[in-house]
C-alpha cells in the first residue's frame, strides 16, 4: 500500500529546508509513492503580483518581477549544488523561458486562464529543484507534471476534478517502483489548458493522488507540531489535537481552520485513507491522525479566529418575511461578486451574513443588493468560533470587543465582534 507525502511552501523555502525534506524522505521512503510539493514560500504571492502587472498591460514590470522571482530560486539552486547539472539547467531554464515568453507575448486570452498559467510556475520550479536534487542524492524519482494527470472541468482558477479522467492518468503515470515528485495546486482541463484548484489547494492535490492510487495514508508536513486547536499567530497557548475524526476535520475546515484545505477530507474519507499532519521541524513527533475514529473529538476546545470580515444585514423593503426565494436570489448575487460566506443567520425580517470579499467589489455588491433590499453593513469585524466550548472563556484580546451577533449550538459557539 502506497503513501503520499505533501510538503508546503514553508518546508521548501530555503536550501536548509530542502535538505531537511531529503532527510525526511530517506527516513520514510518505504512505501512512498508520490511527493506533492507547493511553490517555494511566498512564490505564489509574487507571481500573483506578476499577473496583476500583466493584466494591466505593464509588461516591463511583470517581466522585472518574474526575473526577481527566478533569481530567488537560483540562490537555492546554488545552495544545493545544482548549477552545474546540465540536465537540470536545461529543464529549469525551459520553464523560466516559457513564462518569460508568455508574458512578453502578452496574448489576449481569458483573464482567469492567464492567472492560472502564470501562477502555476511556482510549483513547476520548486518540484524541478527537489526532483533533481533528490536524484543527485541517490533518491530515485521521476518528475511528474501534474498538469498532465489531474484533469478538471469548469473554472480555470477553481477547477472541479474529473475523477475518472484523473484516476486513469495518475494510474498510468505513477509506479510503485519509483517515487513521483509532482506539483500541488495545478491541473489542466480537457483542452490541456492550465487550471488551478484554488488557493492553498496543494493538500487537495495530495488527496487526489491518494484517492486515485488507493493509498494507505497521506502525510502533510507543516511547520507546526500537528493540527493545533488555535492559530499560534493569535493565541499564546495552543494544544495539538492528537487524533480527530474525518467528520470533526470537516467541521473545523468548514468553520475556517486554515491547516486543512476544505476539499481535502472528502476523497480520503470516501476510501478510508488516513491523513496525518506532521512537523517537518520535529519529524519524530507523532503529529495529528485524522481517520474514521472519533473517540477524542471534543476533548479539547478549538478556537478559529478570522479577522477583517464584513457583516451584511439584509431585509425586505416592504416588511415582508425573508423567504427561501429571497435567500436564493441573495446567494446568487453573492456568488457573482465573489462574496464568501463564513456565517449566516436569519429572522423573520432580516438575513445576516459574515464573510469576505475583495475590497473593490464591496461597493458593487452593496449597490446591487440595495436595488431590492434594505442593506446595512459593518466592515473590519472579527469572527471567532469556539468548537466544543464547554466553559471556555474567550482570550483576553477579544474580551474588549463588542458582540454584534452570536450563535450557539450544541457543540459550537460563534461571535461577530467589533472594536468597542
């Protein structure tokens, strides 16, 4: 039975981290069939900047930003002593030339298609470096282009997986006799045009490979000791959840826990493939096991904090009830403006939602809603969720804020807060 490794951008951000990746692979290579790797730390953000310049017609700035990004990779290449590997140089340079030529040509194609094309090179570069480095260190592997094996339909930027086509391609391309090093996040459609699986979609890529190969386990290597009950960026005291069920993981992901991509769990649960989150900084730690077993669900409360949200309250103009047809229309408007809902609550005359939207789209959204509804909204509110709250108190940095909306269910407590 095979296992899948997935390494995020922080775990490959420097020469030292990639050497650490090699040591982890050496220790765990029995049964390892696929290594899925994200772009090197912050590369996708930098390529999104390239895309913005490209979209605006500023080719000069787009090319300049691209070359800076490439130079960052060359520093790692030199640190791994790959600069004199002619096969690697030919492979890597062909990728960089592809991107530079695409930007220079400034082809007039679909904006989403351009976005996916440009940002895909982060993963292509990182996996090229890692594949050739592992081969140089005696870890036999093949570089596998995920664009050729993960097939999607629909949107260029959040493609829907064609499971049948992907399964056929992946099974034909992967072997138990050699490790495949491949990319997270990227795929292609039936026309072989580059697509992406949505931001932070590399975990999902690992789950896709596991599902297609009937793997035994997926191991996601992070810069934390496992799945924590709170984000250490906001909370001083955190605990590792040693084991939780698939169901609990889905709930936490839906509520906004950022460690697991929302789409990752379903294909693993469907085939009962265990998911383990481990630390690449402390690989000897057991991390967090996510499986069918939920005996430990609820033992430790989890805190999910999402700042800079928008709270929108919508009511009818004639004091009629807010019925299903209203909510259906409202969600259609949300979808067309890219508003992502994290919480919703309704009464007879009002429907309130808390979520996020690109700042430049907010005024457009409000204007469209106001055509048929009364609308009030608060910007820069905070959403705090406490899962399995028991008698848990809110952290001190939140107690000074005003509660403007609250929800309570059997297992979950949620507040929308604003500065008092």
